[in-house]
C-alpha cells in the first residue's frame, strides 16, 4: 500500500487520501519530487499535540530538579582568554 502521493494525485483522490490516513496512518505528499506535506488523522494529531511539554515543565519534572548545582568559580584554563 502506497503512502506517498504526488500532489496532483492527492488533489484528484482527496477522499481516498483521507481514508488511508485514518485507516493506515500518515500519508506523505510530494511536490516536484520533494517531500512537502504529511496528512494525518485527527486522532493522531491530538496524540502529537498532547505529547508536547513546555520547557519549564520539562525541567520541573527532570530527575535533576531540586539538586543544588554550584557554578565552578575557579580560574579558566590556560589558553582561554576572557
């Protein structure tokens, strides 16, 4: 089963493209031989959308959260100019 569509085929067979995206997963559309767009089902989109975590939340949930990290204030190594 082909999951790569040329843009003209995607236009002409939009209904089939959507059905395949829902039943079989992401469908890639190319334009002039270049990968351009991926069509996914709405449920797949929702999963992807929920998987994003804000950077601040990511750091808050990190196993390193709460560890007191200290900056090394020793002099720089030789050859490093400030």
